[in-house]
C-alpha cells in the first residue's frame, strides 16, 4: 500500500443527500461526484495515516478497492498533498493574459433620473460630464492595441448613455472604420433607463445590432417606488411605451433590481416575462438592505429557485432561460473548473471614464483610488489589482465550500458594503451560499434527459469501489 504514514487529508467539500443518494461537491474543481456508503466511511477517516485509514475501512474495502478509490480521489484533485497544493497555488496565481477583449465607455456621467439605489451617485460617479469623441477614439485604439481576440466588445454606458447619443453614433461609426482596416469585429451593448428611446434610436439599435438592456424592476408600483425622475414621478409607463416595438420583437433585455419593497420575486419575474423581454437578470440593491431583510429575501430566492425548477421540469425553456443569472450559475456548477477571479473585472475588460482613466469595471468609476491607469499610457496598476482581488487573498473564504462558485463575491459590492474588495458582508455571504446550495440540489435532482435538454452535460462522475 502506497502513502503508508502520510496523513489522509481532503480539500474542503460538501455532502448533499438528495433523491435517496449522496453527492460530494468538491471545492477545488467545482465538480459533483456521486458517492456510496463505503466512500462516506472513508471520508470519515480524515486525519489518519493511509494505513490506519485502510484498517478502519477494511471491512468494506479490499486493499485493491481502497487503492483504486484513493487513486480516483487524487485524479479528481480531492486529496490534499504537496503536489496538489502546488497545483492549487499555480491555479490561483497563474498569470493573466496581457490583453483585453472588452471595454465599457462611460460616454456620459450624467443621468436624467434619480433612482434611490444608484451606485453611481446619480450617474455622475463624482465627475459629471460627457466624453469627447477624441477620448472615445483613443479608448477604441487602446482596445485594438491591447487585444488579441478577433471579436471585441464595447459597452456604451453612463449615467444615461442616450444623453450623449451623438457620441454613441460616432463610436459605432469609428469602430466600423476600424473593422474595414483590421481583422477585428466589434460587438456593441448598452444599458439604458429606456426613457429616451425614440424611433430614431430604436432604428439605430436595430440597424447596428446593438444589444440593449434596460432597467425595469417589476410592475408599476415596484418599479416607480425606486426609479423616478428628479420630480419623483416614476418612469414605468414611459419605458413600456418607448420599448413596445423592441419588446414585441424580443429585441431587448431587462435588469430587475431587487429592493425591500419588491421581494415577491416570482411575481416580478412573471410580470417581466409577460412583457416579452429577451432576458431577465435580477439582482439585489444590497446598499438599501438591512440585516433583518435577509431572511425574507432568502425565502424569496428559495421560492424563485423552486419556480425555476418547475419551469425546467415542464420543459418551458423560453421561460427558465430568461432567468439568466440562475442559468449562468447552473453552468458554473456543471462545467467544473478552478477559478481565482470573479467575472472579467480588470483582466479581460476595463471601463474608461470621461477623462480616459481606466477602471476595473464600470462599478468602480466612483472609486478613484481604483484607477488602473490611463488610455494615454497603460493600466499600470492592473496586476496589483488582480492580485488584491484573487480569491486566495480572501481569508474569509479559505475553507468555504462555495468559494469556487462565488469567488469571493463582486469586488465592488464588497468595497461598498465592508470597505474592502476582499471581504464580503456576512448577510450577502450567507444568502449567496444558500442560493448555490439550492441550485446544486436542483442540479442533482435533474434527470439525465433534463440535463441533456438544459446544457448537454456529461453525467455525474461516480466515485465508488
């Protein structure tokens, strides 16, 4: 028997008992393994040397079976040892490609609305103004000079980007010129409050294949409570009127912000679905929530996930696929990988403000201490920022079973809630773990046929004797 006096040690994991079976979720590689009672007994031998562990399970394992399971666990990157630790360290410290594929242009840092939960200080980000075309040109040239992929993405953002629609058009035209000069292809997205969309703008969106997302929180009462103009008049009716054609053609998505007064998530989702939005991501405005709000919010998320599961079981793909945040989480659970950084913040995407300063993403533009550089030079502070937000530096996450799913949370939300990009607030942490636990249980309950319909998966790996 190999190992002999080495101690049997596992990386963090979580056991889920579901559908009369036991499943092990492994933190390191984000994979789910079906296990039997014999493997569960082996797991209880952690801390013993391998020989002692074998002696404790010899009543259910032959020596050959024991060795086979240990080998499977090592191959699954589950047993902790010096070699695995080195692989872990490399996974979390691997050098990021020195290139980007996406930029967010803050083409205007002003807004015509005064939403209660705006993280951008009324869309101004402490620096009111409109971007000049010369700055936008330099930003696009910066993207071209620092990219290695053929397809590039530009998000036109604000504030309310349509307050600077002339620049919006100039940016698209300039990118088309660059397409003709290079082998690059530009894709365009925008997020708008929808109040300024008219026939000209709608036609421009359509002709230039702009991916459009608006902000709409639910029904009229839910939406108008937080999304209003300076005179406190709500924007719901205006948005629906302005987006009627785009919604009829399923050519527009909607982001719903969840607040204390909009905790009926199932009703909000169904209302937005009936309005025919292409996708309906939903996310809390954590800055408006108090600690005592989280138990109710957690129950509402549970209801929404149950609703999501019912839609999957019924095969209502059109409906469940529009809950894009859950679908994205399900893919994380399914794919299995070791991750160190959340989203593409600061490593494959930047935000460029009206002055040409570079930020990790649009949410950081209010946080001037997180300027990474300028388009006239480079993102000098990129590497130090990525090192700072690497999940291996989140001490709070060291032994958390969900670390490889949430990756320590959104760095900017962390900064705003706790004062540190590496510290998630405790209520948000608990809510996030609850969501992932419910989704993992949902994933386990899906039949092979349902998984095939959902994302053509490989069936769960089985660790057994």
